[in-house]
C-alpha cells in the first residue's frame, strides 16, 4: 500500500497488516456470507448487509455461480476508503469511511456500492474453483487459485466487470461519473486506439487511466453486444483452461466469434463515436504536452498569480505558484487525502493528509497541514481526529471541518480559530452521506447530501440551525464555491462534467462552462472564475468572467445514465429486486479467534539478501502466520529447509523458527582461499517491533528485532582445518537487528527515490560456556540523491562487518551485507565496501512483440564498487574493485499486468581484467 513500506529481515516473516488487538467484534450470518464487524457503529453497517444479501441473485448474473462461504470484515478504524477480496486468506475487507473523492463516491451509499463491488469479485474468483482447479486448490491451497486467476483472467475484466455491476445495481456507480471515464476517452481521441496492450498494461510515456476505467468501458461494451451468459462464461472457461496461453482471448473468441483484439478495436471505434464534439477551452494557463502529463489541481488566485497542486506522470504532489508564465515550487505535500479541496485564507493554505498508524497499519488516520506561503513553513493540526475536509471561512477566522468517527459516522464542525473553540456541530443520520462541504458566508455553511436516490444541496445557518435543501439530481456534484447568491460546482451535462451555478434562493440552474471535456473546482474572486479544465495532457487551468451571471443560460438537469450501455437496462433490472434472505441468523458476539479460520498456500519471498519458497498459512485478521519451505541466500553461502511461526497481534511481534541448513564459506589465506562446508540446525525465538513515523512527504519506517538462537553444527568434514575451529558442537547466540528508512515518495516514472536513505545494522554474539564462540557486527546503507536530470538518481552505498576470527572453537556467521560486485563471498575479519551508482531512464518505447512481450521502459546505470577485506591474524589484506553497468527493461509478458524487470549486468574487474555478464531478474514489480 502507498502508506507504508514492507520490511523483510533475513529468515523472518513479512510484517502483516493487522487490526489493533482488543477490538470487539460481532458476527452476523446471512447465507454464504458471515459479516464480521466492530460492535460500535453497527446500525449503519447492518443496512448494507441487508442490501447486499438482497441483491445476491443479481450479482451472480452472467457468471451464474454461487460462491463458497466467505467472511466480510468491516474496518471502521481507518480513513482509507477502499475494499478488497483476497484468496490468502479467503476473505473480503471493507473500509467503511465514505469516500470524499467525487470521482469515486457516486450517487450511492458508500457501503452499498463497495460491498456490491467486492461481492462480485467473490463470485468471479470462486467461479474458477471447479474441476481440476479444485484438485489443485486441495493440493496447494488458496494461493493456487490466486495464481490461476492471475494468468488466466485479465485484471481489467475482474475490476471492470465489478464496476459495471456496482453501476447497474445502485443509483450511483462509477459508470455514471464522467470524471471516471472521460480521461480514457480523451486519450482515445488524442492517441488513437493504439493497441490493446498499451491500454491495459499502461505506459511510462503517456498517462494511461488505470485498468478499472479500461475494464468498465470494455465490459460495458461486451455486455451491450453479447448476452450476460456469453461474457460471464468466457471468464469461467478461461479459468478452467488456464494452462493454454492467452486462455481469456481464446475463450472470448469461442463465445463471441471475435478475437480479443478485434473486440477491443470495435470497442474503441464505438466509444470514439460517442466522444462529444466540444469546443476547445481558450487561453489555458499551462502548455499542453501529452508526453508530460501534468495536473495543476484546485487553482486559487493569490497575489496576482495562481496557486495549485502540481502532480502527474513524473511529479509528486507539490504546491506551486505561477506568475508571468513562470512556475516555482512552494512546498512538497505529504500523502494528500483525496477530497479534491484545498483552502486559502490570506497567506495560509490548508489541505488534509493521511497519517499512518504508528504500529497498526489498519489504523490510518488524517491530519490537517497548514502552509505559511510566505515563509514556506508548515504546521500540523487536528492529528488523528478523523478529518476528511478542512476549509477556512472567507475571513480566515473560522474553520469548517467534516470528520468521520468510527462510532458516530460523519460529523460537521465549525471552530472559531481565534478563540480556539467549537461553535457548531452537526451529526449525520444513519441514511445520510455527506460530501464536499463549503462556506456560503461567515454564518452559513453548505454541503452535498446523498440520500440513496439523489444529491441534495444543503445550506445551514450555524447561528440558528435553519436548514434549506435544494434537490440537484442523481449525478455527482464536485466541490463547490459560493458567489453572489449562487453555488458554483461541476456536474454531469450529458457525458461531460461542466460547471453550473445554482441559485440559493430558488434552485434555478445556469450552465457556466460549455467547452472542453471536463471542468472542475471553481474558485471566484471579484467576478473572475478560475477552474480546472481536463485535457489529454492533464488538468490544466482556465479562467472565465462570471460577473454578469444572468447572461448564462438557464438549464434543466437530466437524469444521469450509465455511460456506453445500449439496451441492457431492462434485462438487468428484471433481476434487481430486493428480497430478504431466508438465511438470516442471529447476530452473535464472538472472539476473533472463533470467527477467523486460517488459509494456506504457496508463497515466494525475496529481499536483498535472501529468497525463499514454501507453504504458508494465515488467519483472516492477519494475526499470525505459519510458513515452511526452502530458502537460499543471494550470495549462495547458505541454503536449506525452514519452518516459522509468527504471532503479530501484539505491539511486539513474536517469532519462532527452525532451520536445517547447508553452509559453505571461503576463508581468505595468503596464496588463496580455503572452502569449508557443514550442516547446521538452528532453533530461534525472537521479538520484533515495527514502527511507522510517516507524517509528510517522506516514508519513515523503523524495525527493531532481537532473538535468542541455538545452533547445532554437524558434518564439518574438510581436509584442511584451522586449530581454532571445531567440527561439531552446539552453542547459543543472540541476534539484534535494526532497520530504518527515510524515503521520499515517488512519481509513476521514478524507479528510485530522488531523496532518501536507508540503514541496516545488527550484532550476533555467542553466549559463554558453549562449544563455540562467535561474534559479528555488521551494517549497510544507501543514500539517494537527485541526478543531473529529472528521474536520474545517484545511489551511494556503504557496507561492512567485523567478524571474530581468532580464539578457540570459532563459529562463522553467515553474511548479511552487500559485497563488491564480481566477487564471491570470502570471509574476512574486517570488511568494508563503497559503491557509487548513477541510474537513468533510456527509452519509453511502448512497443510489443505480438501478444508475448510488451516493452514499456528501458533504463540503465553505471557503477563503481571498491572494497577491502582484512584478516588480522595472518596480516592478509585483499583489495576489491570493479565497475560496470546494467541495462534493464520494464516489460509485461503474456499480457500479465504486473511489470517484470529483466536486464543484464556487465562487470569488469581490473585485477583479473575479466568481464562478466550476469542476468538481472527483479521478478514482478507491483
């Protein structure tokens, strides 16, 4: 997830995403779903349970499969609005806060929409659990089904089909939101249909909307041109025949008579015919370059210039100031919360950011950051108070905030900033959902209320509580600005979002913009409106005179229908009747242990120093994991079988492990090296404490660990021996580790951070009165600094260790630091190395070789490594030096969406004048 980095330590389980322990859970059984939810706030949740259970028969449409039992876990202790279904373990998780992003929320209760979307995934994923696949599931566990799904069913179908279902079964859904699908249509208009691979797999050259958008448009086209069973059965048959390459394309051709590419071409042609012929927006503030897709969001007038948030394909979120055609950075923002709002008062600019939990990843909250524009300094307020929106009043003396509390729902508050006191509060009812609050004047506030059928503009006098409601329609309004008795906001007009103005007195609506392909975020000063206008090169900035508002035409708003569908509304609505399930069992209070069984499957892990493959089991609340398998160190000095148990539901993680390893080690002596081999068994028990200190633009993570270990050494059978070594024996040792990283967030095009560092250190030492004695201190770290041009990067690396090599009954610990490239792992008493590497992008080709390989990017690096190893007992010193370069390509194989990085490392050693070539394989990049 974007809020945290996952850490791996050698021979340890990855840190799981857990709920905070001690939370009280309830369970409600309804047919094949057990709803697991916190005791607090349960009434709001139970309404969505009823809706989902009532619509199950419609959600089965096309695929015609009733899935096996699953648990839906509702998390109300986070501020992230999302949901997911996973095989490992088999469960769905719904994050309950309503989204404040109008391009996601739509005109439907959030819990209804996201639950329907995720249950469609349940139907999709379980539909492949039949026949031979079921045998593999029994043999290899849930991860076998996950692998089958990945290689046989494209992600665009699973997500697009779910968006289609959410759109058809609710009055909202993203298929009714122009802000969701218009960017893809603009790409089609500007770039042409290109080819299927680019639209699905993405690009580093151009901004390609994600597979949710492409998937909805493709699914909607298929459902419009073929019956439900044809489209659904193509997916099911693809999963059954996964062992055939391109099984989905084969299944679709068998069912429709047309190849996947032909269906895509016809889909693109169809949607191209639906793109409206809109007049271009004149006098855009910024140049449009489709190869440098950049947004300048939420523009505000400030001192004869413009403030905005710049972000895009090559930019992280930054506050920028533009004046006289020159733009400068003011401040880099942190993890911006997606509410589509910033607020300006005098020299203060405020916005909301995510604030990750210190220990528990399911406890992500928010904070308000206020920037002093003149000084560049910021302060954080309202930390971990569930703020979703923050707006200064016109005077800057008051603030309007919308909060989400896990036990109350949404709450509006007004604060007097001078007196530092709350002066108004309003709580939402069970059936209400609020979005995009705004100030009307110093004594009136407004917001949009979604009541399950339509959006209503609500204006409230905070002095007397008087409430006025103006009905808008079933479209989704964007953030608003009040000016001269009107409320300005974006709203769908046909298939394009335009800015309209609603008269606060009588509800009369005037259309303010009628050009462009999407206009958003109006802000008005002295009759001059500044706003965002969507282009194929990003959201640009435009301006319009609105002093004479009476000159703009009065319009009637029409109902918003799902985009791109033809003739399927009636067919679908026949199944869309809400009926209460017969399988409604009583709600029960249970401990999480009674509710959460475990799942198991094959798992592969790798990091800088270690890789492993094996079987793993976890419970649904991610409190514990059990893993067994085979691991090998990347420097090849140890390999063998392992089993681990990790309990992670406490602030401190408890780890237990058994390993049976083969060890191999070269020891440097004058005139050459001596190789040693032996077997060892290690039993260990340890503690880990992961902490997340992220609060701004840098990801800050700390991991501390300590363990007690017992090792049994056997089969030490070399012909050459040192007097200070024993062949067999048993000893105990402690292992203390520390890892910290401080990494700047990255843009889509960045493959290394522009700024940051990471350090890793540890100490292993044997206890007294054992068969062996051993001691090792080690550490390594990386520093990242910007290169000469954008997306170029320097990486400075240093590593070293001290290892005990003298004394009686020596034991040699395995290596845990990076080495000079081109050299094998040789044991020294003291070792240190330095590396300087310069990396840069070379080419964004976006070319394919048939359906087999799609090349997205080529990148390269040059490096210089230098090291020194010393053995003091024999005064032996070895200098190591190498330099070289790497060429890598980011590509997709066999139309799989996960990027794969493959390359070659060319290394030259001056001491031997030897050139070596090594394959670089970074497996899949998520």
